[in-house]
C-alpha cells in the first residue's frame, strides 16, 4: 500500500499499534479486512489534513469578467462577496471586470491583459465566439484556468462550467406556459439578449422544441436582440407589437422586463403569464406587484462557490470530491420569494 507518512503517524490516526500497521502496509498474512480498511481510511484522512495545512492562508487572485446588465452584475458581485468567508481553506481575492456590453475584441484584449499581469483563475461570462475561445486557450497555456459562468463556451479550453442547466430552464418555461395557456391557440413573446450567449441560445432551442412537441398550438413571436438593456429591448418589443399581434404570454430569457411591460401596456396588452429569469431587484419588485407570474431562478452563491472550487481544485488546494455542484432551476412565484432575497430589496 503506497503512502508518504511515517508508520507511527498512520498508527496514531488509525488508533492501532505500529506493528499492526506495519503488517497491513507490507501485505503480511493474518490481517483482518476491517483492520486493513481502517489503515486505508487513516491514510486518506492524513492526506486531506496535509492538503488543508498546505493550503491554509493561500491567497488566490480570481478575475471575474462578466458581460451583462448592471442589475445582474450587481447580483454576481453580491453572491461572490457573500461566499468569500466560506471558501476555506484559501483566501480568494476577486478582481471584478463588469460591463453591460463588450465587443468580442474587447473581451479578448482584457483576457490577454489578465494573462500578462497574472491571475490564479478567471470566472467568465462571455459570448461563444472563436476569438474568445482562442483567448481562453492562451490563458490555459499560461497556467490560468478559466471557468465559464452561466453561459458556456464548450469548445474552448475552459476547465469547467458553473451555472444552471439552460436547456432544463427552457423546457421548464415551455411546460409552465402550456399549463397556464391550456389547449387554445396563443402567441408567446420571447426575448433573447444575444444568441451568441450560448446559455440563452440553449434556453430558446429547448423552449421551442418543447412547444413543438407538447404544445404545437402555441406560436412564438420573437423580439430578441435587446442585449438585456431596457431601451433597446423596449424598442425591439415595440417593433413587434406595432403589427397588432395579440400576446397571451411572455418568456423573457435575457432581461429588460420592466421595459417589456411598458411596451405591452402602451398597446393595452396584458399577458396571462410572464416568465422571467433571475431574482434581481427588478424581478423581485415585479413579482410583488404580480406583473410577472414566475421567475426561473438559480442560486448565484452556489454557482460562484462552484466556480471558485474549480479554480481551487486546479491548483490542488481542494479535492475533486469537495467541489460544489452548480445550482438547479427553481420556479419562484409571488408566493414563495425566498425571505433572504425579499429582505435585501425591501424599500
């Protein structure tokens, strides 16, 4: 049995005699199975303790680069800052690079600047385009791991993805709308901020597929391309509603929900249901006002914890078994807004 500890250390950890441990390690006869397993367990425990001691107090600089509206990046910052004290045994020091919109070339330039000044890891929400994937590969070649966040870039050299399953989210939205609207024909307005964000593209593909399969009577009216920014999103919705299309429901995948509702109100349209994503300030208020009926939420704190754990594991500061999984999609209605979230946004 391979090990790197003194026999007396293993014996102390196992609560066995030195001679007994010696017999186990050298595979001698007359050793009971439970004794052998106790020695194996002791060695595993010593390895974990050694890992914790080696990493105690280590500081990791983690760059968090997010392209998204401010209402979302505020939630990302809050989520990570709430997790920092819990990311034992290391000290994570985040550097935030948060912008509402960025051209791919801007993202590439920022990633290259991180490569030059050094970092222990990057948590990245960006478009799934070849030039950004190539820049991720450049970081990987310099020993800087990248974890994609909320929206994936699967053909890049990223080490992991942290965030909700967007395909499940899209199918969930289709199921909910089907239950609300019933068997009658209806139009559902959808908005995607930008299809180059793979996460939103996956939501849309899954949503459309589920409707075709289970609810073919529901017609999709596309008002995408607003980047989640209120003014642009409102203009996109306005251009669709100008054709006097009756809207029975809304599935907003990319945000800007206050703007969507303004456009609908101008045309005196009140959808039966409005499904959105993420419990940001706007959506919590709209839930309270019952202007939207459901939010597909995921725990940003858990997703940030998962992203940081992947970086820690890359640097051999956390075993794979301890890496947190990403969060699941949760349907939030006006009746079950989590108390800790409601209290944050209470006026």
